[in-house]
C-alpha cells in the first residue's frame, strides 16, 4: 500500500511523509492502538489494525455489514499513502539543487591572489579593536621595493618629462595600486558573501525540514498543532561582509583612505552589507495540509531572504563602483606625454649611468607591470560565482553578478591603463637615454633577463 517514491528512503523527507501520513490517517478516523499502530472500528464490531510505517493492515472480527465500510476506508488509506510523497517532493524538489559549500572557492582564491599581487602594505583594520580586526596578509614585498626604487631613482633624474612623470604619476602610483587592490578585495568579499548566503540557506533548509517533521506529528488530533518558529540564518549571512576574507577590511579601509569619502565611504559600504535581519517562519498547524501550506510559505520566505541578501551584495558592489567612477583619477593616472628633446637632460644633478637607466626601464617598471598583469589575469571570474541557483530561488536570474561584472571590468580597465602608461614611460626614458649616450645594450639585456625571471617565478619576496 505504501509508496515513498521520490522521497528518499531514510532521509528527512521520508520522515516528513511518514509523519504526515500518520497524522492524516488520524484525521480520517484512525486512532492510536498498541504502541505505534492505528485502529478503526466498523459496524458489527469489525475493526482494522494498521501499521503506519509499512501500510500493512489486518482485518479483525470481519462482518458482512462492515465489508463495504472497510473497503471504502482502505481505499481512502491507499489514497493518503499515494498523495503525500508527491506533495512533499514537489515542495522541496527545486531546493535539492542548492550550491554546495565551497562552490566558488576557486574563484575566491583567484581574487585573493589578484589582491595579493597589488598589496604593498598593511593598512589599519577598520575596527579600533585590534583583536576584532581582519587578518592582514603579507605584502608583496618586491613590488613595494620596486615602487620605492623607481620613485627614488626617477626623482633624481633631470628633464621636463622625467620630473613631470615623477611628480604627477610615480608619487601617486603606490596609493593607486593599493586602491585597485582594494577594489579587487571588494570583489572577493562579494564572492565570499555569496558563499555565506548559500551555506546559511542550506542550514535553513535543513532546519525547516526537521521542524516540518515535528509539525506534522503535532498536527495529529490532540498533537497541539503549535510549535516554535525557525529563525532563518540567511537573514544575517553577510552582516560581517567587511571582515569576510583575510585583508578585506584593511583593503576596504585603503579605499576610504585613498578617496575623499574617508570614513563616510566605510559607513556606506558597511551599510550595504545589510546587518542582521531576523526572519522567522512558523510551520505549526492543526492539520497535515495546514502544515504543508506553512512549508510552502516558509520556503517562499527563505527564497525572499536569500534575494534580500543578494540585493545587499549588489548594493555593496554598486557603491564601490560608484566611488571608483567618481574618483577615477585616483585609480587611473595618466602620465604626461613625452615631447622630443625634453625627456632627460644631458646634464644631470646626480650621477646617472646606464645601469640606473636599465634598472628603471628594463627591471623595475617591467616587474611592476608583471604584478599588474598577474593581478589582471585573475580578473576573469565568470557569472558562475553567483548564478548557481535553482529556478525560483533567490534573486533571479543571476544575483549580484551584473554589478560584480561592472566592478570587475573597472578594475581590469584601471590595470590595463596603468600597464600601458608605465610601458610608455619606460620606452620614452629608454629612448631618451639612448640619445644622450646613457644606454648599454649588455646591461639592459641583463636587467631584462632579471625581470623575466622575477615575472615568470611570480616571487613577491625578492628583488
């Protein structure tokens, strides 16, 4: 008689089905008997003993007058057993496809690597409590050293272009790189936030299913019907977004320091993470069908809570993007154009030899560009980090992906412009050095080989 097709033997859905069947049977004239059995009495003293877990039944004291009654009752029982597996399966079917924990771990690692390539220092954590602040990752020591050396050496060169390049570009280059790194950290935060949403959603789904078993049992006559609510964890999934990944808080603080918005920016970004929002769902009802209605309502509320969190992620990304766009010169610095004859003076205030020029044009600038290219190479995260969702769950069709894609493109554009401008500067300085006799092919070739070794090894701890 019993059919549990689709409900998964032994799992929580099976438990919901079994509890619903037993409660429904009791609402249809069956009463408890001898432990876990059920019994219904018919005309002439005939009665039927039913085992709910298996659907097996035994007719006792059968009488001809009760034959029709028993036949009708058994058909009703068979219908109850046939209906409930499908009802429960239909309610939870789409939720079986939720992303598993760590589904976007590879993309998060990519973004962490990208941000690490651009990290030149340890900005102070956003919290004044040192113990509560985010863990600060190691700086890219070689990049920091290259930026310092480049700034110092070019600052010693005489010539209109060299001086302008130093004053307008190199002096701001470290903070611009750190700012782009902060943008990348925000991208990583959003991916980590999406992962937290799905992890919390999985926990909530399990809690709803377990509570549904209790509610179905309580929906039997005399069961009370009322049970405690489920508080959905997903309501606070991204409340701690700013400190969600290592260096995230520090890097976001770097954005605030770089831009004029300062503390106001941090407040705006933190506000976008939503904060805790308690969402309660109740499954208690006086009948199994009433519980089923509550289950559908609870799952709708869960989907809405997921969508709210994903909107907060989109708001977070949009706020960062608007800050970048409003302050683009701080991220996207343009070097002055090199005019013939005014790049380097023949007469320098300090001793300048071919070795210094080679380190500037063939070593430090290329290795800095190597880190920028490495960071840019990781910024190819696809919509998979957000769109792994069943139809009808969360913010369709792709969550916060549209805003993520825009901010990721901004970061790529900033890096591409910076790489191009640095390369043009190196070419201009090298050409000027050649015209005034400060270029040595062998020294330049050795500097290039050293730069290639550094870039190919992706070693951030040697110069």
